[in-house]
């Protein structure tokens, strides 16, 4: 599995090799996580489609921790607040975290390059102070630090979108004409693009090259009738023409695996992960039809989040993408009817 991370993220892969590694990972969790075994029972899989899954909702109410020798648990990753008032809880371990960091760096680097530049995070530094747990927002921001020469949290208060500290943007630009700006989608919109200080922000960054990276929170913008086109155009106004907006899909229950949208509107699956589309009623795999998304990855050792059934709908597209990336690609459609509104899914 670490050998896969040594390769470019988007390319051809031997499915038999993925199945073998995924089967071994399943056996590992069956042996060392009693909760996982009680859900799935003993099994064998002759295809990736036969790998059992855990529904994302289980991580809100069941302790799913793999207590194997050599696994060093560090913190618990919490999803953003949901309408149920419960967060998903993912036990993070040292080995998985290191692999997941490499994964994010490889995937995102394929989209934005590996050059380092100042990172500006639209969140409050106060969010870092909770011991033993890590929010989805902060985990996403910290995953970008390998691209950063420095990291600055811009908001004095997370819920006060007018509290952006403009001097931190100015300081970051003293040493670089390029920036990475990260925020959850609705926070990026509210505190930067639609900020009470928008004119001052534009004056500071005018003509600079900015790469905006965002994830999650489209639901709130849909309610405000903010389209993706308007969102991007507003962010890129007055900037260097090489500036970009990168939107990625990811789940707390699939930490370390992100799916940035390419310029042709597709999300590409790295070779150390997989996607299956299932019928919501029968759970049978679907081919070139819209259905419920199952996500799999080889980077989960401290907890059995290696195969999860999401509440999101999607469709897999055949053929090579015009962007040049090979491997599976899919389109994110939305959420299953009556699904809980989730704070960390990019829908």
C-alpha cells in the first residue's frame, strides 16, 4: 500500500492487487475491532464489489476502534455539527495519519502543484485548542500545510465573518505574490467573497496569484442562490489570471482521501482508493447509473473506515477524461432523499 503512494495518484492499477490489499485490511479489522466484526461478520470477497461496508451513520453512535498491537491512537476526528446534533467520531492513529497526509499532498499537488507559498486559513486559531479531538474544518486546513511556507488563521471569531484580520494577508504577501486560501465553502464565501471588508481585501490581493481551496457547505449557498459560476467569478475578481478555485469532495469517514473537481466537472479516484455506486433499495452495484456512493481506501488502520456507504448520490463515467487523468472518475449528484444535512460533505 505504501508502494501505491509512491506512484502518481491518477493512473491505471491492477484491480486484483487492490482487492488483495483491501481483503487483508478487512481481515485486520475483523481480528482487532470487535464492533466491526459484529457488524460485518466473517466473510470473503472475490471482487471489490463484495467488500462489506459500514454506513457513515454508524460512526455517530458506535465506538469503532481497532486495538491492534503497534497501533498508536492519537486523537479523535469529529465531523461538523449536523441536524441530529451528533458528530461522526473517527479514531486517528499515527501510521494512518502519516499515510493520509501523503495522500492529500499527492492528490492535491496534482491539481495545484507542489510549490510552497503562504497558507491563509479562514478559521479561528481558537479552533486548535481542544485537546484530544480535531474538527473536520481544522483537519482539512492542516492537511494543506505541506504546501505552505507559513500558516495564518485569519478569523478572530469563526462565527464573525467581519473579523478577518487584514494585516495577516498583507504580511503573507510581503514575501510572496502567491497565496493559498482555504476555507469551508460557506465560510470562504461569507468571510472573503461576501465579506463586509470585501473591497479592502480586493485592494490587498489585486493582481496577486491566489489558489482558493474549499470543501463542504454548498447547501447553505444553494439556499442563498449562489451558483458555482458566481462563486468562482467573485473569488477570482481582480486577481492574476492564473488564479484558481479548487473544490474538493471529502468525508470525515474517509479521512486522507479527497476528490478535487477537474476543469471538466469530474472527480477522480486515486489508485489507493475506489468508488462503487449502489442502488439505494437493493444495494446492488450499478453501472453508469445514479446511485448511492460507497467509498473505499487502503489508508485506515486505527478504525474500520476503509469501506463506507455514504448518503451521497453519484454516477461513474467511463472513458478517459479530457483533463488527461486516467482511472475512475465520477460526478457528485447530491444527497439521498431525506438524508441528514452534513456539515463536512461537499454537496
